[in-house]
C-alpha cells in the first residue's frame, strides 16, 4: 500500500487548532450532514446514492466497461451487477458491447437516465449549498479546492480504497 507524502508539520505537533483525533470527528460530522442531504436529494433514484454515483460516473467519466465502472467507484463486481440490474430495469442505463472488447459490457445512460441525472444534479447542488451555508463564497470555493486536492492525493496513494466503506462505519 502506498503512503501519502510526509506532511510539512512536525510529527509531534497536532494540526493547528485541533486536538489530536478531532479531525476525524469534524470530518465525520461533515460527512453525516452531506450524506443526509445527498440521500434526500436523490431519493427518487433507484439504489439511492450509489445509483446516482453510478449514473453520474457513466455520464461524466465514460468508463470503458462495466469492470472499469466498478473499479472507479470501489464497488465489488457482484454488488455492481445487482445495482446495474436495477438501473437497467428502471430504464436509466443499458449494457452494450464494449467497443474494445465485445465480451465486455459498457454501461451507457439512456435519454431517460441523462434527464434524471440532470434534474438530480440540480437538487444535489442545492443540497451541497445548504450544507455550506455557514461559509461565504470564498470559503466554500477554498474548501472545495482543498477537499478535492486531499481526496485525490489519497486516491492516488490508495487507488482501490472504497469511500462507501468509510461511510458504512460511521455508526
């Protein structure tokens, strides 16, 4: 497993303004607030948040095949099959032969799926704005940049990590 680059902070010094361990509590609270709003925003989506994430990935990242979709989202292929079955049954995606390997299947959004995603993206954006009401626009933009930078560094260091597992253990 790859590790993240060493922090410029001294190893014996806590993060400024935080007691060691408080970062986990703060991130957990933010994640809980986001998860609640996110789930409400996509409640009409089959498979809820995971269904939305799958459809969004298909539309915005265009994975080469079903296996690449599962790898991107960190979803086991058995679970992925069941989730895709639900999205296919709802008419939101379809499986087509992958252009590079006809034995593999590429997942593509239907017109109905693309339209639903567009509606839900507006609701998710509003939910995320509601989560950030305590921040001004500069702080919101700064937070978005920093969270993206940190999450991509972690993703590069741990490419197989499943963010859903972290959410499952918030209990």
